[in-house]
C-alpha cells in the first residue's frame, strides 16, 4: 500500500508543480492586468457617457458591450484562479 502511494506521489508531482506554476502566473496576471484593464474600463466608461450625452445610441451600445466584456474577463479569470486552488 505504501509503495502504491509513493508511486502515485512520484507520478503526480509534475502535475502538481505545473498547476502551482499556472496558479501563480494567473494570480500575477490578474493583479498586473487589473491595472491595465481598469484604466481601459475607465476610458470605455467615459466614452460611453460621452456617446450617451451626444445621443449616439449605436456607439453607446458598443461601449456597454465592451465594458461588459471587460467585466467578464475579470470574473472569468477570478473563477479560473478559484478553480485552480
């Protein structure tokens, strides 16, 4: 029984190491990417307000969709990190 556990540990060790590296990289990318995407989301929000004031409804809809996509990227990445842990 101990031999089987030892073999499983040796076999699964590379998989655990790879998943740990992916988890660390995903956390790093989420943290660093939030600065970039956060600024992009602020810019899209300002453009959306401008297009709403100017009553350019097609562009306003596009801005809302882009903002929603950015939010989905954040939640998707967070969900991925939770799944890895």
